[in-house]
C-alpha cells in the first residue's frame, strides 16, 4: 500500500522526551499507512539508543538518519536537506522529538479534512503547552482567548497571522505544495516559509480540535538563541518570503517583516556591528532616511 503521510521529526538531546513523542506516532489509528522520518542530529545523550530500539521494533515505520556531526550547527536545515527529499507520503506532518501528539485520530481527522476539501492545502489544530519542571497542568496558549475555540478558522495569505496559532506540531499539508527548486535557493527557511508556500496554492484551516502538546524547556533549540538573534532570524525570514514567494507581497507579511526589523535593531548589542548598519539601510529602503537616522541616533545614544 502506498504511504499516505510522511511524518518529519527532528531530534537532538531529546532522550528525556522522545519515547512519548514516538508513542504519539505509533498510537495513530488510521485507514492508511504512514512513515516516521527522523533526523537524529548527533545527540550526546541516549536519544540515538532509544531510536535504535524503536527502529528495530517498527522497521517499516520508524526510519531514522543518524548523524555523527551536528548539522544544525553547520547552518544546514535537516528538514530540507535530509527529511523532505525522502518523503513518500501524499501529505506531510511534523513533530519534533520533544513534543508529542495526544489524539490517536489526529492524522485521520486531518487527512479526511484535506481529502474532502481540495481547495485547502494545509490544516492545523489546537494544541496545549507544557512547562518543564512545573507542577502546573497543561494549558492552552494565550491566542486561544482571541477566538471561538469551537469554530474552525480559515486562513489565507492575508490573514495567516491573525492570530498566530499555527504551530508545526499540529500541521498537515499536501506534499505537492513544496517547490523544491525554490526551497533549495532559500537561505532563511522557517515554519512561516512553509505556510507561505502552502497558502500560495490553497487555503489553510485551523480545526477546532486539540491533538498535541508543545513542550517549553531550556533544552529546546530555539530557547538557546538570544532574543536579538531570534528577532534577526525572523526578520530575514519574512524579508525572504516577501521577495521570493508569490502572493506574499501584502500588508500582512510586510507588517511582520517591519515588526521584526525594528525589534532586531532595538535588541542589537552594538551600533558597531555590521549587521546593525545593514538593518538601518533596510529601514532607509522601506521608510526613508529620516526613520533610519532617528533609529541610528537612538541606538548610538544608548
């Protein structure tokens, strides 16, 4: 039987969380086959050992790649370089090794939706958050208070960030949305790039169901990046999306780009950094010399 869904999973030092993640995959009850493509990025804990145990038990489902050198630290996107090229499924889902799914029918529900709604290219669900080393129960993210959680929400390129509720741990999208010739040229590929690609060929839907848990812990890759680098990365990502992906030259994406541009300048450690001058030049390009001069002086005076 052909594979219907490819699940892409990244792991790095996830030994404390990985079994719960894998069990979330293996408990899926669906009328189709799926594969779990795992990129193990040279962990220094027992992550690889845990993976090998599950790979031996479920060789037709669990399909890891084991690295001997960390690829992320080399600036390589493991998803683009190693996981996307081996996806055999008609659909792709994501879940990193420190997150987990809670609904055994997650894949079936999302595939059923996309199969019956060809005008949609991607769908998400609600999720809960879990804080490490906390006795607090699971909780919903703040954006959920801005909507009616019992109603589906449809998104397009003009509304995708209102509210920002689209986490990859719940995403399922059509593989055909991936333009590999374009993706290979992109330098700042992130989740938002994926969403832009999907929404440039269809709509997106937030389904009113809860299917996953997003863990918040200090060992997460993103949590170890400085606030300045986070803002800079987001700015460069949105700038690239606007420049490269059709349909994204709109107010919605421009607002996010401009927000992270200003945030990166605000958080930059020093005006002497070359990257800060590059950012100020972009301010000049987007808003004129007065805005660039004002921001530069404010940064200098600090």
